[in-house]
C-alpha cells in the first residue's frame, strides 16, 4: 500500500528524531502549534527525549539554550510557522555569542502557500541571519528523498557543535494533512559520535605561580567569566598578587 503524504512526513520526522537521539540529543522544548504537528509527535513518541511544553516561544528557546549550556550538546526547540519562529531570535543570538549548541526547528508552510496571504506564513529563509552556524531547509518531505533524511539531520546536529558550537536553523515545511503514521525508517548511518561533555578544567598551581610572578608588584583587575569554574584558584591569584 502506497504511503500517504502525511505518512511520509511522519516517517521523515521520525527518522530525523532517531538520528538525533543516536547522536546524543536528550531534550526538546516545544511551543505547540498546528504546522509543527508531525515533528512534535515524532519527538513525543520517543521516551529517550525529555520533552517540555512551553506556551511561549521565547521561554521554549531560552530553556533549550540553558540545556545546551549545561550539557554541552544541542537541545531542540520547535515552533510552528510564521511569527512564532521569530520569537526564537533572541535566544539564537545568545547561543551564537555564547557558543552554545542549539537546534532550532521552525515548521513552515509549503512553497505554494508562500506569498499568497496564507495565515502564519512569513519568509523563514535565513530568518536569523548570520547568528546561526547554518540555515538548512529540509523541503517538504518526499519519499524520493528518504535516503537523504538521515544525512540532513546529521548535518544539522553536527554543525551545532563544530567547528565552533552555536545555533542551527532547520526549516521544516509541511503540507496538510498533518497527522500521519510513521513507517519503516531508513537504515541508520553508522558514525561514531563523541557524546561526552567536556570535563571542567581547573587552574594548576604552577600556572597560578607563573601568573603571580608576572603580576607581582602591579595593581590590576581580574575578570573571570563564563568558563572559569575554579573560583578558589582565582581567589588565590588575587590574594597572592597584591
């Protein structure tokens, strides 16, 4: 039996989610909306993903940003189409400047509904400008492209992490009907992925001694921000360098 367009979309989304889980995604923040239904259901169907629902897109985006900051791996934020996607922009900018991996999924209307006055339809191409590491438009799910689904999902995830961590926008146009049943998924891509989070680093005693010698007899200011987690070493440096 030939799968319907809705079933193809469901299978595509299930393939994306399966690929991300295999690469280490554990959290998704969803701001509900009808156009994002295929992806929202695919995320909800996988118990490996901790799913949180947010009524406000900004809240969803910053929650996902916090997960990425704490874990070092991309969290997903999903919105429906139109102005809902615009509300992710502030968190995307934060992710860019703070080098935090973030996978922003923006559901979209299909091409035939663009520029004809359809509700909740805006130009979502390169919506966040240079604040993202990449903009990827997945296109309307099509069975002829099923062999590319995992590669597209993998590219979106990997670009969040390298060469410099940050946000990626993956645009997902869906046609109605939006409710379908996922079929068999394409074979998994056999890639070894490092899912570990970088260990906290500390300032060793010899480094502190070298800095003390360098600053001895001078007055100055120590600025210790994000990424400096060894407060005791900073305090020792400040005390010894007076």
